[in-house]
């Protein structure tokens, strides 16, 4: 039990004290190349760049085509990214 | 105080020996317990670390990108849009970006082809050259030493010299990247000289982004602007959703574990009743019996929690969360080989400890108290 506690404390210390493991280098590359997304899911364009995808891209092939990539069913569509137009229209209507 | 501590030490000692008498039962319980905590802690640590990583990396993403949308689909942006965007007050620079996808039929993998910005001095590429990401570089069968062969939609193979590889540590953002020169990119996709994939905006003051977005969307119909905060929110929601989904899938097994634990903890075996009866008969007080059993529950649950937490930490930060990888990979051929920077959220760990250690320890107390307050004679019978 004491050994486990020592291990847990060591793990916590490691978590707090370990450096950024190249995080600053990665962040620099993102800035240099202007990258917008993580390369976690490369099987389809709307999973490779979910932040840049349009709402229809999961159903791109024909009107009755359902999204068939597993990742597509696991990640939520970035609905909040589609409110800019609606917001500006509302602002114009107010004017 | 000293007496109290040594009393607790003796109680713990006695409890450990008592537990050793029921080795198999306690061992099975301990193993199931720590495995559940291991899985929960792995999901929590991974989710938190990847969210932090995404936030730290993508804070350097372009302040805004302007896309052209036609019939609900992305369309190429005309070069003519760049000048009026540059004229909008607050926009420091508007620059056309060229990037696209390439499905490699040999390797059955998708690559992201990209032209580095003219301002990026570190990745200057001449025609006929390329820099590849670590995921592409890992496909040795295709690369054959120093050349990258790409099959364009029309025309002969394009052969590019691989002049450099992107840092393997950056795989999380660059695994599938192929950087090439603008003439090669345009020739490969047969793009006219006056179009871009989208336009990246550099904005002087972050507080002006919302106003600039409104100006663009109302002035240039059919455009869509994705801001950096949109990107950050997208990743926050993706990982929250995925982590929640994984936890929901685990829900059934966690529920089964709760029933198992409750059954083990709340029901006393005949042997345990007899033990309590004997202890009472030889002069132990109810408080002593309760303290002993409290230690028993505490030792099992705290031990399982600590072991589960330590193993989950090693799994996520030293073994790249190998057990969670199939859930994340999907159908991707190229999956980044990435090491997350350790990140520990004390509140999250405290919550996990509270919801795993406390209920078990509490569940053991009630039946023990019931047995401990009964007459030793009737308990032993």
C-alpha cells in the first residue's frame, strides 16, 4: 500500500514537472503552416478537417447517401461554426 | 495521538491478515475493481490531455479562414477576393492558401497536400521538391528512399524529391502532410492560376474578429468564415463527445461492476459473521469492529484506485493509450504516432476517487454495523 502511494505521488509529480514534450515545437509548426486541424482521423475530408467541413460533407455522394465512416458517427458536427451567417443576418434585420 | 495511531496500525495489520485468509475473494474483487478504475482513468486522462494539446496547438491556427460555399459545398476562392479582404479595417493580411486531399491508390491512404506560405522561411520548397509528414514517411514501400510518386487525376506520375521530413514529434498535426511548391500543386490538381482553396486572414486585434466576420459575410455573399475560436470550440466538443460516448459504452460494464461490488460489500458471508461474533465475544467493541471493516474496505478501494490510476497514467503517457487507439483510429490508414504531454487535472482525479473509493467503503459499513451490534452468541450461531 505504501509502495502504491509512493508510485501515485511519483506519477503526480511527473505529471506536474515533466516538460512540454515538444509541444512548443508543434505549436510553432501549426503557426508556420497555418494548420487548422489535428491529423487524428484521416479517412475522410470532414473527419480530417472537421473545423473546415461544411454541414453536408458527411452526405456528399448523393441525396440518400448516409455517412459511412465510423469516425463520422463518433464526432459531432461543428454546428456552432455555422452561426456566423445567421448572426449577421439577425444584426442586419435589427438595423 | 500516538496511542490512536498505533491502535489504527494494529487494526490495519489485523485487517490485512484477515483479508489474506479470504485471498481469492478479495483478489478477484481487487482485480475487477482496479481494472474498472484503470479504464475510467485512462479515458479521463487521455480526454483531458488531448483537449489540452489541441487547445495549445490550435491557438496558433489562422485567426480566420474565408471559404467560398456553393450549393452547400466548398468552392474554390477567386484571387480577386484577396484585395477587398485586405482593405477591410483590422485585417493585417489576407493570403490565398492552397491545400487539398490526395487518395493514394497504392497505399490506400489519404494525404493532405499543402503549399507552405511564402512567409514560412523554414519550409521553402522549389518545384520538384517536397517535405513529407511522419505518417507518410512511415510508408516505406511507397517512398523508396528519397522520392515521392503521386498519381494525378490526369496525366503522368509526378515524381518529387523528398528534401526533408517533418518532425515526428509533430505527428498529431502533420502525420499525413505533403508539402509541395505552388507550381507543382497547381499542375497536379490542374488548378487555374487565379484560384485558391481558401483565404487565411491575419487580424491585428483579436477583439475585432467578430466585427470583421460580420463585415465579410454581409459584403461577400456565399462566403463562410471559420475563426480560430470556432476551431478551438470544435475540438473541445469533439473530444468531450468522444469521451462521453466511450464512457456511455462503458456504462453497462460499470453498472455490472457496481452490482458486483455492492453484492460483495453489503452481504456478509457466514464466515465473516462468525469472525465478528468471535471478536465481540473476546471483548472487541462495536467501534473496533467497524474500524477494522472500514480499513478493509478502504484498503481494497484505495489500493485499487491508486494502482488503476498509476497504470492508466503509464498507459496514456508512456504507451500512447494503445487500448483506446482502435476507438480513435476509425478507418484511417495513417494514424499519427503521437506522445501527449502529461496533464493532470486534480479536480478530475478527486472526482474519480470520490465516486469509486467512497461508495465502496460506505457500502461495507452498514452490514458490518448491523452484525456488530447484534449479540455475539446469536451472530455465531
